[in-house]
């Protein structure tokens, strides 16, 4: 009897020990590669006269190798060399059928691509260059929509290493301006989209002379080592490969050895709304990563009007002063445009704010702003007062090699927002086209009386990743919609208060409208005067830098 009790006690202790060990093991290895399914495609050989891309096959092989060997994703299918349109679509349908509820879907494509008919098109090996991309390509939006329609709560990760040039009007279209093909990126919630280039840019296959013996295209060669690091979040991978690809593309050389810097800035759209790694595992905090605030290579500044002087600095666009006749035509106040500036290409994002909040530089740091809204890192920072925005500016100016950052004046903002377009809606010719350029209140937001019923962008509520809509004529994004932006109101202010737009601003204001705004608030001339201490979830900001 005593023996039975002893054995029973031993069994109880053994079960208790096992129950204590099991959770610890789960915590040590929370990733589940078996629930990740991947489809990897590389199109190297094309029907003439389209140029072949031999590195595309290597790109696909390299990605597949990382997924299988480094990350343990055995459910990885690969199409290489000469996949036709039919074979790609068949593989995609098969991929969709393999997906189960709460799985992770990874789709990688390396090959030719184009922007046409307001969509991104992947070009298969049998694409005929005499036809349009709409006729012979595969719409990326269609793949995203098909994954969404599965309704299985699948995390969708799309990585496309391709060019994003406008190839001209599709069949039957006439009088279409060159930028009309660039459309909002309709990445649904739960999707993360990596692009090798921004709209209108060429994704380099190689760097020219001296790069003959490399195996991968410029973007994929920078992506592969980052992709293998499972401790990184998707956003961290996208942000880092954006910077390294940008730097690498600027090293391009012509066949005769001359430096011919190329502007290639990868884009990404984070609609996952939580920190997640490539295997779909939630990350509780920022992964440990070295922040090099001293990386300020001046040679990277000013390429084709784009300035990006350090990885953690905002991207800027150089704006020339408006001509006198342009000031008169647009109603600009000439005294308020006395300086040349570079305007922030995007609104300041949550990721950029969090870095300022966590890293002190020369005694400067951004205040902690509590919010209940769970948003993606690439979305604009909201809930910031005028003083908060000034704190970010002070932090920027404290970074090594950085100076003359400030907040924009009202006149500067208006000039930048028009982008060379009309004085009412800027790049949009009328309210019916606002959905192409602005995340505002449109027909998809039916609960408000002031919505723009003339268009629908398919996104009903909330902010979206910066850069998700078409840029204006100055290559500035989200000047209208997404969030209101802090400016120094200068319509009636004395010149001394409007000149600096920061410490001596008489009246802070906001411009541009937000995702809750109808057409009236999205007009270039619309303005709201706010108390400098007021914080709203529809208000953010962007910065300017005075040029020498």
C-alpha cells in the first residue's frame, strides 16, 4: 500500500514537472513554420523583345533557400526560369487551397513588372511586349483580393521585386496622363506588401560595371540576410531593406565606369497592425537592433530632388521657390515664401516617433504619448500637440549632421500641397478624383453626411500607411487626407511670426484634412485654428528643412 502511494506520488511529481516544462519550451520556440505556406516565383526568360532577367531565377532560389533552410518553412513551392501566366495562376490557386485558418501566406515574385490601369502588374515569361500589362500581366491587387476572400484570417505577406513604371494607357484608353496609372495600394488589414521600388521607379537588376559576378538583383540581395532573422518584425525588415537598397542603388556605374547614381527607394505597406515576424509570430517588443544615429552620409542627399541623409531621418523633397507669376496666380503670399525648403515626403510615422521617444540625443527626446489605438508602424503618428511636434523637430536637429528642421508655415504647406496642380484640390482635378490622392471620407464611409459620394477608395475608417495613395506633382504623399497636419497659420500673422513656423508662431493651425474629412476640408485652402496644447487622434504633422 505504501509502495502504491509512493508510485502515485512519483507520477504526480512527474506530471507536475512536465506541466512546468511544456510552457517554457513553447515560450522558447513560439514559431510554427508548419503553418506557413510560401509560393516563390522567379521569371528569368522572357518572350522577345522583353529583356531577360537572369538574376530573377537566382532571386527565387535564394528566397526559397532562406525560407526552407533558415526558417524551416518546408511548405515552400517554387516556380523558376520560364513560368507562364497560366502556370503562375495555377500555382497561386493551388497555394490558396493549401491555406488553413490562421495560416501565414508568403508570396514572392522577381521579374518584370509595370504600373498600368491604376494597378501593379506582374509580367510572366510569355508576356508579349506589344500588348498592355493589363492584357498579359497578373494584377497584384487581384491576388490580394483573392487571399482576402478566403476569409480564413490568413496573414498575407507579398514581396515583389519588380519595376513600377507606367507603361502607358491600356487598350481603349486615350488622353491619359503619365502618372494616372499609379493608384492607391489596396492592402487590406492583415496584409503586408513589400515593393522593391516606389511608384514610377525602376528596380535595378544589377549595378552596372563591376557588378557582373553578383547573383541577385539589387533589392533581393539586400533582403535575403534580413529575411533570415526571425527575431525581426516585418516592419523592421522592410524599413532596413528600404535604406540599404537606397544606398546600394546610388552606387550604380555605367559601362564605361562613370558613377550614375540611381534612385530606387523600396516601398512597403503595413496593414498587419501588430508587431509580427515573417513566421506570423507576434513580437511583444521591439527586437534588439543597433541604432546608428551617426550614419549621415551626405553623398546620399539631393539625388533627383530627394534627400534622405540618414536612416532615421525623414525623407525630404527639395522644392524650388515659386515664380512671382505663380505666386500671383495661386494667390500665394510672396513674403511668406522667402526661403527654399525641403518638405517631408511623408507624414511623420509612429515608428519615427517611437525612436525619438526612446532614444535621447543631446538631451532631446519626444514625450510619451499614450493611445489606445493599435496601428501599424508605417501609419502617421497622431494625438500630437504643437509642442510635441516641436519636440520632434528639436530631436531631429540634435542628430549628428542634421540642422534647420522646423514645422511648415501655412503658405509653404499650400504651395507644396498643390504640387503644381490646381489651387482647389491640388493634383485632383475635382472631388471625384480625390480618392486617388487622399485618404478622406468618401462613399465607403457612409455614416457621415459630409462624405464625398463621388468616389470610393474602399477604406472606410482610420489612417492608412503613408504613401498608400498617389503622390502629387512634387512627389509628396498624403498632403490631403490621412491626418490633419500642424502648420503655422500665416494669413494674418506678422512676417516675423510666420518666418520660422516654430517657437515664435502666433497661431498654430492644421491643414489637409483627415480620413474623417469630406471634400470641403480636403481643399488646399482649408484651415482649422487649434489650441497649441490640443491633441486629436486625427492630427499629425510633417517637417520641412530650410536649404542653404
